[in-house]
């Protein structure tokens, strides 16, 4: 909708005299010249003439003022709604960004905490190393029997009698002998010797049974030579320095 008051250069509450004066002033400036026609001036002159015809008539001016006021209120409403929509969109984007940043911070913090706990658990949890069996040797007391004294011979009081004591060989535990015999009996013709390959830790655990949660018998250094006694899907039964246990299959070179 055209703003007729703006076209004539007057206010919306101007009087009839102010309206006539404004139209006459513009008409003198925009009066088209028949010798040198100017389409821009002609169109502008027609525009101010139409605006003056509407506003100079009281009935048409009253109708125009009502329509102009409604149109102004409608444009003002849409203007406010547009700015409110822009503000709401910006607020929503800001909230979404802050929420995403908060979620990413929580996730990264949880991963760091898990790594720290895992590393601390690995470093602080000592491996269960079995203590070697202590075999207590029994002390055998040697009974020294008094020599038979020949009644026919009476020894002098100052005579010193030297007795020879037979020393028995050192006591060997039957359990150690049985363990060595057992290890030798487990070595079947299908056994073979190979080397172990550890991961980044450089240590391989010898388990008591084919299970990661079983007790650890000892630690085997990387590239140690072992004897494979029995194969399984996930664990190999090996002999290392007199101990028989289980190691993961992936640690055995050329399984």
C-alpha cells in the first residue's frame, strides 16, 4: 500500500491548506515540459496527482486513513514477529551449542578417567608369583652307642676313645623327585621347543589353568624358550624352567 502522505511530503495529520500547499509546490517542480518530455517526471507528476485527489476528498481520505492505519499495524506486528523469531532461533542455536559442548566434555572426561583407572590398576596390581616350596630337612640325630667294654681290660682314666660316625647322604625330598619325573613323563614325542612373543608390556604370564582369570605361576620374559606340551584353541600348555602352565596361543611363535 502506497504512503500518499509520504509522496506529497506531508504528515498524516496535516490540514487541507497544508495539503494544497504541498501539492502546488511539487506540481511546479514536476510540471512536465512538452518540448522536452521526461518520462521520470511525468510518472512522478501522475503519482502526486493521484495522491492529492485521494487526500483532498474528505470521504476518500477517511477511508484511506483507516486502511493505512490497519496496514501500519499489520506491518508493525510482522516486524516484531520476525525479530522475535530471529531472537528465538539464535537462542536455540546457542543452547544447542552449549549442550553439545557439555556432552563432549563429559564423554572426554569419562574416557580419560577410564584410561587412568586402567593404567593405575595395571601398574598397581602385582602379579601373583608363587613362592618356591621350601623343603625342610629333618635333622637326624646320630645315636652314638657306647662301645662294649671288655671286662677283662680295664682302661685308664685318662685314655681317650675316638668313635667313627658314619654320615648319611643329604636328604632329598620325595616331592622334588616326583615333580621331575612328572615333567619328564609329560614330554611326549609330539612336543617341541619354540619361543614366546610378548605384547607391548614385554611380559607373558604363565597361568595355572587355561583361563585368564586363573592364578599366575610366574612371569616369562619376551623371546623366552619354552617346550610346548599340549595345544588348545586359545591356550598352549608349555614347560618353562621346570614349571608347567598355560600361555595364550598368540604368544607362541609359529603356533
